[in-house]
C-alpha cells in the first residue's frame, strides 16, 4: 500500500512558502527550469541553515516533499508539516516507514527533497550519507543538485536564528543526473560507488553556484 503524501498537500506548502519566503527575504532563483517538469525527481540540497528547506520549498517550480528529522515535528508543527506533505524521519535508526513513504512519493512521480549531508553543517556536501543514492537508484529518479547560498552568512538583528530580513538568498538549481551506472545493481558496493559519484557532482555544482553568484 502506497502511504505517500499527495502532491496536492505539498502544493499547499508551496503556496504558503512562496509569499512567505519572498516577503521575508529576497530570493534569487537560478536554473529552476532544469527541474524535470514531470516524473520523479530528487532535489539534493546543501544544508547550512534551518531556513534552507522552507526556502527551496517556496521557490522550487514543483511541490516538494522533504525528508525532515522527527525532532522538528513538535507541538503545532507536527500536524502542519504533515498537512503540507512533509516526511518525518528518525535518523537514529533504519526508518522503514519514512523510506516506504519517500519511495512512494517517487513512485507517484513526485519530487523528493533531501539534505544528503544528514544534518545542518557547513553546507558544502563534504559528508554524504548513502540514503540519497539508495532513493535515486531504487526510485529510478534523477538527482537535481540545489545550492542555497547566503542563508548562513549573517545573523538577523530582529530574530537571531534567521538570516537578516530582506537579505538576498541565492537558490541555484543544477543539471539533473542519474546516480547509478546503468547496471541496475543495488548492492552495498554499487550504492557506495553511486554515493561517490553523487558527491563529486554536488561539489562541482556548489563550486559553480558560488562562482555564478559571487558568494
């Protein structure tokens, strides 16, 4: 049984995110046309600030279902995040429910958003987890690299935990690519090799995005 959230719920999240992100900051979006217009796709996003996910959700050309750590699903955020089609994942274990629902999103031809570094850090794609390769290979979905730049450069005066209001945040979408080698293998070795290939492609995209934006 496919228990994946519907694209309609993620579209609600996108409609909330668009005015919110453009109202609070000044997003500059480059390469959004590179996201496949239809069919399954994975947005692989670097992660240096908590605003990165909502920003991509608001500016991406298609509704996106992000895998989000379960710790974020607290209080009123729990029903809200579920209501806009986001996926809760327990990072401390092999969360089969999250994996099944994420694969369901791709099976339905939807867009899955992943922070491949696992946790918020330098945002440089230096430490990739194997989950991204698994979803890309198993879900037969192209990966679109996404670089969010400027979200962690300075702290806001009014709200310390957020970038300065009305500051510019760049979101750069890259060329989609396939993670596997075409053999159809899903072994641990094949996934490790795919992860290495993915890391190289994401690092190159980030370097190009920084050069393009001057960040």
